């Protein structure tokens, strides 16, 4: 475990929507992200570039904001078992675990913690 859990509220989507979100595990390897709209997820490294993504194990807690049913479209950096992109639960907390190797995020999801 590195640092504390970073608690990030996707305030940008609350203010009118975003189309892309840059996931950056710069200061922690665990992020809690409250989403208030649908968007495409991309990842960058500590210096803000794709080339600086560090290999490791990372956790992403995704919490549905008001209205629920928000969708994350995952960029090609994210790889899923069987090639099937997961669907987020509409309420509760989803825990997404990533093993990062050579800039690719290999993910699994555990859904609907309450």
C-alpha cells in the first residue's frame, strides 16, 4: 500500500459533463471515484503521460452518484477477462482491481458492495 486512499469526486461531470477522464495513480494505488455522469476512462502516469504509467497493482472503487446507471467506457489501455468490458452496478460500490504491465491495465471487477 502506498499513501492514503485518494477520494475523488468526479466534480467535472457534475458541472455539465465530461467526455474523458484521466485516471492517475500518482500519489496512491487506491482511488475512490464517485461518478456523476458517463465518460471514457483513460490512464496516465505520474507525469501526466501514457509513457509514464508504472507497473503495479491498483484498486479503483467506483461509486454511482445521483441517478445511478452512469457508464464508463474503457479505452483500449484496459483489458478484461474474455475481452468483455464490465457493466457497473447501478448502486453500491464496485471494486475494480488492476494489475498493470507495460502500460496495460488488466482488470477484474467485484460489484455492488453495500
